[in-house]
């Protein structure tokens, strides 16, 4: 029998916990609206800064100039360009004339989207086609910046497609 004056050995198990990852601050977005074509696009105002607007659209660049977001509208008289014809033309250009690798491409009911790579540069483009005009959104950044700019692209392109 154990002596009551002696300490009793106990064991405890420690379950290691994963350290919490620091929360990334949510980016604030500003809105650019094109009066001529009536479309808008959002952009992260802490990362990209508008350049001088032209009648067709605008370009937004990072402070170091390594990231560019461009948006423009172009007339589509009589609905000459359809989503399918524009997609085919873009695919032909990328595969025959441009020194890029297509990483992803998607034809949608009202337009199309491409993701390309040229060296260390990622290119994203989204085109929305209407019967009177089409609007194009494009973004280019270094592959090393994908963790920052892929979520930005997804948010911008989703809003732009509406």
C-alpha cells in the first residue's frame, strides 16, 4: 500500500497546437467607372494606382510598375464579335503569335477568360461581350506575387463580369 505522505506520480498529455497564422488585413477596393461604355471595375487602392484615364478605359499600376491592371471598352457594331468568335481569335493569337503558354482558358456564355505565362510573368484577361460593345480586363504580375494577386484577380474579375 502506498504511503499517504509520498507524492503520487501523475502524467499529463500535452497536445501540440498549431500556431495561428496572422490575419491578413482585408484590402480596400475603390471603383473606377467608365462613362462612355457604362462599365465599372474595382481595384485595390493600396496596391494599384490609376494612371491618366482615356476615353476607352484606364490602367492601374503598382508603385514599382511591376503590376499592371488595364480595363477598356471597344465598340462592337452590330454585334460582329460574339463570345465564341472572340475566344477563337484570342486562342489563335496566343497559340500562333505570342510567346506565351496558356495555363487556363474558359469560354463563357457572355465572354471568355485566359491565364497565360511568359517567363516569370503571369497574364490574366477577361472579356465580356455585348451586342453593342465588349469590355476587356487584363492584369500582369510576376509569378512570385501570385499569393497576393490571384485573390485580387478573382475578386476583380468576378465583379467585372456582372
